[in-house]
C-alpha cells in the first residue's frame, strides 16, 4: 500500500484528500504537514475522525525552514511513495514578496528535499488561473499562459522552477475553482453574499453578465484525481481538473436563487466598464455593502467568530473568463468526474458543513 506525504494537509483540499484516502483504504501511511493544527482548522466530525485514523500522522511544520522540512520528510519506515504539495498562500491580493516566500520558495525547498530523498513522485498543485482568459476558446494544458492574479503568477513561476529540478516524476495539477465541504474562498464568498441579500431583502447583482465563465470542479473529484495520479500518473505531465458544468455567473445565481429564495441579476457591460475605470473604489464599495450585514447576520445567529467572509478581492472582479478543458485526465487515465455538474444539493452540502460547526447562519431554522 502507498505511503503518502501531504504538504498543506489541513487546508480545504488537503483535509478532504486525507478523508478520501482513509475512507477508501488507499494507504498504509499518510503523513500530514501544516502550520495549522487540526484542532483549530474548523474540521467537521467526519474529517476529525479521518485524521484520528491510525494510518494518519500529523506534524506541524514550517515549510520555509530547511531544518523543519527535513524533519517533515523524515520517515523511519523507508520513505514516501509520493509527495502531494498543497502548501502555500491561498489568499488573493497579497504582495509579490509574500507569494515568493509562501508559494514559490515553499515549492522549491520541498521539491529539493524530495529530490534528495529520491521520492518517486511529486504532485504539485497549481491553478487554472494561469491561462490567458478567453471567453470563446477553452483552455487546454498546452494553451497560452497569461496569469491574471498575482497568486497565479507565483504558481506559474513555481511550476517553471520545479521543472528545472531533477524531480523523478513531477506531475502538475491545475484545477478550476474548487468547491465543496470546507471551501472558504472558491464559491463560498458568493454563497455568503447571497445570504447577505436575503437579510437585506434586496436583489443581488454582480458585475458584468451571466455569461462570465467561472468553471468549477468539486473537491471530491479533485481527491479522486489525485489518488489516480498517485497510482498511474506519469512524470512530466500536466493535468487540468474541471467538471462538465461549464459553470458561469448565471448558473451559480440560479442555484443561489433556489437555495436562498432571492432574486439575482447583473449590472451589465456598460456600468461594469465604468466601474473598471476605478475598480479599487468599486471593490471597496461592494465589500463595504456586504461586510457589515454579514457581521450583523452572524451576530443575530450567535456566531462570534467565523473564517467565512463575503469579501472579494479586486483581482477577482474583472471580466476574466475561467474556461477550462478538464478532459485530458479522462482520455489518458480513464478518470471519471463523479460530480460533473454543480447542483443545489452539492451547494447545500457545502453550506451544511459550516452550519453544523456554527460558522454559517442556519437560515432555515
């Protein structure tokens, strides 16, 4: 059975990956590295149970420190079959220096340790935001690269630097927007905004129009894809992960209308272009409108602290289409997306993850 080292393993994708591997009896050993302890990571009961399984070991580690990295990679029983790198900064709108330290440097240092230890396979998580936005032409793995967030710029630089190392089997994964139980920054800000407009009893309107593509992939499918790559993935390959939904602003809003009983719409191209002239100010106005009602809504439901926020960074409000082809992994490795379409039930499962932890107002009591 496989022995896997997961870097950044208490994060959104990492926690679900650990649960998937445990539930499916995939590994004889799973070592999870993160700076954040499980006890303060907002785990569900099911995730907590998975981390308590006898095959799982958690170790707090600083993946910017070579000494700490060495200890994280230590294994008295013969080493790792695969390293899955989910570590790194996930917040948008940070400086280039922050991303250099917390994304690029982390990937390089950990990859060098993997080379030193002759780990057979290294799976690096990047992002589909590195592709040039195109509303008409879908982005495949060989498409033009033009990152449109600073985070994506750092991810691309990290990819390029890793390819210069003597990694035995480097596999790069570029997911679309990942959603599902535990998601904080993917679809969740839109879900939270919908809750705000339910409280305000107003129509929710976003910039641009419903055709703006925000392609997605469910976290359960991401986890299944990782396990397949551990087993069958070839070094030197890159794989997009994207469902069949061709998710856009309109399809998301339709589901939010159904869940929250609100009306939604879009500001349109003309007014959106006017906002684009001073997007910083427009972003501040939008977030100011949403943040206070959200805080008030949480207070009304006895929620004193939550990692959830309707805040959207300026970088995410431009007219950049995320239009991704995730079929290569299907064609080459016979992968099947078990959640090919975003549904009301899947979004409700995501919401329920947080309501059970008293981190999201239960508006249905």
